[in-house]
């Protein structure tokens, strides 16, 4: 019985590709490189900021590139990030059904928390984890294990929801079933090849996967009311 649901952030709950693209292009410009389109950047995110910067300007420029990126991103991330369709109502319904929920993302937890506060969802999630809180980022399962421990839950009663191949790998390594929504930077065909437990077209379809928990289940569900 699933009682706890963990979510990825970018491409799953929110669309933050515009501020990510603008910040990355600020870095590329600083090193004399041409800008990239949002479509190009969508396919590059997911493995963490250091990996994104290294892929774009070289490993020897990561430290300076990260500094430039964060300076730009801090100025624009709140205004440039929006909830994806169906997320607000679905998350509210799942909370009402008694599920404990958390977010694990390769985006720093500070930014994740500030985004969720700005979008009115922060109080719904009992655990928010980012790469600075663990030794290894996704796809290592450490972030999932940390979030589940904070929620006093276990892999055999938890599920993961994401939008990219890295989310499938992360969930598999953590021993969780994984439900993927084709709303991020990878095609439905690419996601199908990874064989998630379920591939969805819309976020609202999660309501067909996770029914209401009965009172006895809710009472033992960590973080539920």
C-alpha cells in the first residue's frame, strides 16, 4: 500500500525552464559562447547545476559558471517559474486523501523551497531535499532515502513521480515504483524505453493511481493529517 509520494520538481511540478535558460545563457555569454534555445536547455537539465555548467563551458570553468548562474537565477526564478497544468488541484486532492508527500530535486533545496512558497504549495510537502543535503545527487538514491527518513516512511510503502530518465533510474535504485509524466525535456518514446511502472500524459492522471487512504491507513501515514 502506497502511503508516501515523492516528486521531482522541474518538469514534474513546475516549468522553470525560462529562468534556467536565461541564467545558463548569461554564463555562456560571459565565456564568449552563443545562446541556447529553451528547447535545447530542456534536454540538458536534471543532473545538477555543476553538471549543466560543466557540459556548457568546461570542467575548469564550473566554479565561476555556477556563481554567474546563481547570481542571475536569484533575480528571476520566482517570476519565471509556474506550476504545470493540473498540479495545484492534484496535489491538494492527494493531500486530502491522506498521502505524505515530499520533493527531491537536483535543484538546491533553497530554490525549491522558495519556488514552492511562491506558488503556495510549500506547506503540502513534509520533506524537501536538494543536492547540498546529501553526498551524492540523483540518480544516487541518497536523496530519496533522506526524504523518506524525514517522513518516517519506507520504500515499500512509497512511490516516486518524475518526468525524465534520471527519475526512473533514481527510483529504481531506491527500490520505489516510478510513475513518469511526459511533461519535461524527454520524449514519450524515450521514456517508454526506460519502462517506468506507469507512463502518464497528464499530471491529473495520478488521481487514478492513488486512491483515498482509509482512516486506519491515514493514521499511520507519516506527515498526513
